[in-house]
């Protein structure tokens, strides 16, 4: 947290093929970045990350950066709202909308 | 003008010489015996510090001899500085200098002590009075009446707990302390034969009630050894063995007593429990009913500068909200809440609490008092108010509660947040045993909050559940950025409060 928030997302090795967007993968990133000491399996896909102050608007930019790295998904500016990143599931839906294959 | 709490003590020594004044390490010290020690101490003070215009420094640990030394200084009508004996040498030395102390007296050798005195020893080659037998006690007491003093003359010089920097020296007049003891005795029924536990170290303002009021009204003080202040069994035994009726202390004391009572019978003797010093967690309150079936509970609000100013009797039989309300002003207390515009609030709202009490100090000795003491444009004319530094909320129903110290108010992403309030929320969670919430500087958010918690059992609640719990009870800015759980007890100050400074330092030290 804190100063770390404004750093760019850690670059992951570019995958040869873009993996499917998975909730487990997103949860692992959120936990690693924002919830020190928490195990990935503890984080329910519907857990409200916004209400519990795990994420804020800076965190949204970070997660969006990671989505671009990891899945080559670019979330449009208009979609970069905290509401769209409210939970692991919301993040997955936002990412899938961005690639045009998820729920509208 | 000289009818003070000191003369009241002397009268008990004459009237009931063998009544127990103190209990220390299982032994009773009678009123006449304590008075005899105080007389010797008085003579020792006079011999060591002949310049009565200057205060005397005392450096003592709690013991009957230390109580006698304080009484001796009081009987001599002297001003004396009584800082914590745990204060390191450098700041302690500076404090004695700032107070203008002529000499520092102690009961044991110590680099800062100029003169070691022993009120307990009967010297064979001096004119000091011998330990009196009961029969001659009254005559000995009568022959050594306390020095007459003005109401405004200073006796005690206590120190603030000083979370940062050098403590402030708070002088209290004989009149202020005498008025305070009268209030305390009446409110908690302290009279001849009443047994009162003293948990706080001797330099603490809480002693004005549990030690000095008790001795002025003929009761018995059960002195708890601060070195064993964290031992639940020791504390419970003190209360049980001596049938203590009045218990005053920080929440930790009550937590330890509840802990020690698991599997034991209830404590029937206590009649009054007085919560002081820190806000009482709901979880500790919940444990009190079965342990103390007969006691009334009070939330006591005050500080060294004003002493007690509000009192709230906590209902035993219905749920209470925490932080506990501070209740009603004591007789003679004036108060107001200063809003953001500096005017007194007339309705519900939040602001700094200002109080005037009959027990308050006239101002600090070693630092300017201007900012903290003064008249208020909307207050009672002619009264000096003390700016408490506490943020108080006046609720719709007119009741008051204190949110926390202004010192604990920090800005997180533009929101005013009280770290104490966040602690209180976390402590309400049944799985949380101890909590420290500290603010650390953050380049983006201004501050970020770091919570360190000790759980009832390791792993019994997850960080996610705790975040959820906070989210249901407070604004987002007040939810700690990091919630850390630890297995070991949190560090405590010498007075039993969670040592937030040490927690913050350890957080800041991390890479």
C-alpha cells in the first residue's frame, strides 16, 4: 500500500498466448498487491473491495495496468471507475467487456 | 483555611490509630504508623530542603514509605514535584530543574537523588518521634499538626503523561485537591473502613481518588505493586483477599480481573468500578457483569489539568454504545464545545471540549499555558477554561461522548479520522483482544492507517472479515490500509495504555 500504489504494475513475462481471464488469477493479483498476509482462497469473488477500502482510484489504475500486461486487455478510460473494479468478479466482467466477449 | 485533606488524614490517625491505612504485600500499615512515618518524612524534608520557597523533588516507587514521604511534604505545607520514577534520567533531571526543585529526595540510591531518606527508620540519636503505641498515638498526632496553608498554595506538582517530548508540570493547590477528595468520597461512598484498590503508579492523577481521597476519609488503600500490574492472578487476589469495595483503573485492569476470574467465583465485595484513562472496549464491559455482580460502573472523564470533570454511570442491564458517553458534569463544572468557528455549539455537533472544574490547575509550570487555558467568548464570564484537546460529540438527545484526542485526528485522503475511534471499532469485534491503530505519513493519502491486532486466538478471524466489519461501521478513509495480526501482547505504557508510539515506530522501521 501507500507509496507502492503509484508504481506501475509489476511487468509479468509476456505470455506466448493470452490466457483466459480467470477470477483466481485476478484474486491472486489483488491479494498480492493489496492484501498482505491474506491467502488467495480466502478472497471471495464477490467480496466488496471498494467498501472495505482495499482498493481506491489509484488501485484501479494499477489493476488496469496489470490487465493490459497479463491479458492484453485495454480497459477504456470511461470504464475506469471504482465501481467496475468493486470485486474480483466485477474486474473480470470489466475485462471481458473490454475484449467484447463478456456481458455488455 | 488550613482544613485540608492533609488535616483530615491527621485527624483519622488521632481518632482511629490502629485502623489500616494501607495494605502492602499482605501487611497492613495502620493510620498511626503511617502518620508517624509521615512525621519523620516531614522532618527529613525540612532538614534536606530548608528553603521553603522552593519545591522539593521526589523520585519514588510506590511503597508505604513513598506514601509517607508525600504525606510528609504535604504536612510541611510544601510544593513537591512527583514525576514518574520510570522517566529516564535526562528528561527527569530537566523536569526537576524546570520546576526549580531545591533538592531531589528518594527512598533509594539513584543518580538523580540528592538525598536518600527513610521515613520508616527510627533514628536512635535524633529527636524524631518514636513509633507510637496506640495509647500515645493521639497525643503524638496532636503535637504535630500539619502546617497551615492557604487554599491556593501548591502542594502536588504532577506531570502529564507526555506522549511526545517533555511532560508538562501541573501544579495543584491544596484547595483543589481538598475539593476533589470531597467529591470523590461522596460519589463513591469512601469513608472510614472503605477499602479501595490503587492500581496506578503513585505519580498518577488517578491516585487523587484511590490513595489521597481514601486516606483523607479514613479508608484503606490496597496498593498494587506496579511491577506485578500485568499479573491477572495477583490483581484478583488483591481484590478478593482484602474485600476491595472501590476499583478504579484503566480498561486493562478490568480486562485482567475478568481474565483471572474465569473458573473462579464472582467478586462480591466491589461496589464501584471506575473506568479511567482510556476508552472502555465493549468486550471488556460484557465480561464484568458475572465477575462483579454487585458493583455499579462509571465512566470517568477527566485529565491531569482539570481532574475529573464528567461522570457517566453505565447501565448494567442494557446494551450500551461504545465509546461510552461521558455523562454529566460534576457539581461546579462548566463546559462547552467549541465548534469550527470557535463559538460554543448550542445543539448537536462536534468540536473540542472546554471545561472548567473546581479541581483544576492554575496552569503549567514549565511551558506556556496561554493556548490551553483561558476564557471563552461564549463561556461563563470570569472562568478559566481548559482546552481538553478532546473531540466531543453532542448527540441529538443532549448526551456527550468523546471521540478521541485532537492529537489522534489525522487526515486520510482528505477525511478527518480519529485513530482512537478506529481502535474502538476494532475492539468491539469479539475476536479482537488488543488493538493499536497508528497513522503513518503517506505521500498520496496524507496519512495511512496501520492496525496491529492481537486476536483472542491466532487465526480466529481473517483480515477480510475485519475489513468488512469496519466497512459496516465507519467511513472508508477510516478503514486501515493494513491490518496486521500478531500473537504477542501489544506493548503497553507504564500506566497500562497501549503504547501506540512504539507500535508506530516499529511500523516505520520496516523497509
